[in-house]
C-alpha cells in the first residue's frame, strides 16, 4: 500500500504558541462584546460603567495578544498563511465588531435620547466595521507570499503601514470610552461617532503610519530616543487612562498631519 504524503506546506502549518495568542485575541474580543451587552441591559448605572470599563480592558488584552502572536511567529520563524488569516479574523472581531458595538450601545443606541442617532447610529458602526475589514483584507493582499516581489515592494514598506492599523483604531475608541466613564463626560461622548468616521476613513486611506514590527532585542537607538521611550513608559504608569488617550490620538494625528504636510510640499513643487 502506498502511504499518503504530507502535502501541507510550511506556510499552511498550525503552530501552537503564536496561534494560542491569536485565540486569546479572539477570546478577549468576544468577552468585550459580552460585557457591552451586559452593560447595556444593566439596571444600576455604576454596574454598567464597570462593565464598560471591563470591555475596554478586554480590547487592551486583545491588543497585547495581537502584538505577541506575530512577534513570536517571526522570532521563531513560524509564520504561516493559516496564522495570518486566523489573525485577521480575530482582529475583525476584537478591533472591528467589539469597538463598533461598544460605541453603539454607549452612544448610538436607539433607546438613547438622541433623535439624530436613532436613524443613522447603526450605519456609523457598520461603516467603521466595514472599513476595518477592508483594511485587513488589503493588508493580507499586499503581504501575500505569492504576490510578485516588484509589486510587493511597491505596495508595502516594512517600516510603515498603509492606512491606520485596526488595533490602533480600536485603542483610540477604547481609551476614550474609559476616560468618558471615569470622569463622567457624557456630553463629550457625542464626538465619538465623528471620530469613528474619521478613523474609518484613515484605515482605508493611503496615509502611512510607522510600524514597530522591526523593533527587537537587537535594535539600536539613540540616547534621546531611549530617554523618550522611558519617559512615555513612566507617563503611562502614572496617568493610566489619560495616557492611553494621548498616545493613541497622538499616533492617529501624527500620520494624518505628516500626510497633509507631504501633500502640501508636492503641490508647491508642482
């Protein structure tokens, strides 16, 4: 009898450790959705705020897992097509659906007393989710190993992302919800839908954002950059929620401002 040969390619193999963190990413995203539903139908206001806060930390948990799975895969030479697709599916849930439902239940719900959002609230959430899914699909296409090398190099620069990464978009929404609940800024919460539409556009735009995937234990840095990194870490530990807001918004508008400046320079040359 002839034995069947294993035709599975290395890129299609399922590696345990990286995909375990991807599963953790998906788990935290699912738990975030559950906490948002519990918060919406909770009778006590204080308990609802606590559920929303837990939902926010679930998104941050997904953020950590998402950062670790890819780094472990690259560190051990265990990158695979399965892991890449699995990671994108998890990201759609954790950084697409979960933040959209968080904002919908907190601000855009039809039961809230905002007549304008009663009709279009769900549309805002869907646009954010749609742009996040398109952004992930585009990333998978331009990084696919079967793509010709010349097209791959033209479409992708290893030092930056094309469009706002969806984890960064979700971290903006999560950190803002955390601050709004902590300081009871319900009036400012009405700006979240506008911000969601801006973030949705940035995800599918050609605005470039810096990538930190190339940073590892052997990465060298200048003395000033080292001091800046340590200072940022101290600020995060000191101000907690507020620091997450400033860092996430700073990342979003850094890419946008740099894009506008480059566009203005090109117009002057023309």
